């Protein structure tokens, strides 16, 4: 997997988590919404690390 693919993977995955966070927020389930917001931020930071530092992360 090349660098661009890794970056796109983390960005697309974070977009999915953001949608789930918004869904939970709209339903009033704030603890799960916050959890998915955390996942969104974590994945965006991973994409940023790949962009800036070239550090890659294992996907499970």
C-alpha cells in the first residue's frame, strides 16, 4: 500500500466515524457520540502523521 492509499484510508475511515458520531448525537446518545468523535480525531491524526512524518500504522 502506497503513502497516498494509507492517507485516504485513514481519512475515509474517519469520515465514516464522524457520520456515526452525528447520528448518535442527534439521537441524544452523547457518550457514544463522544466516543466516535474521539475515533474521528485519532484517525485524522494518523493521516496527518503519514502526511508529515511518513509514519505508518498497522490496521486491524
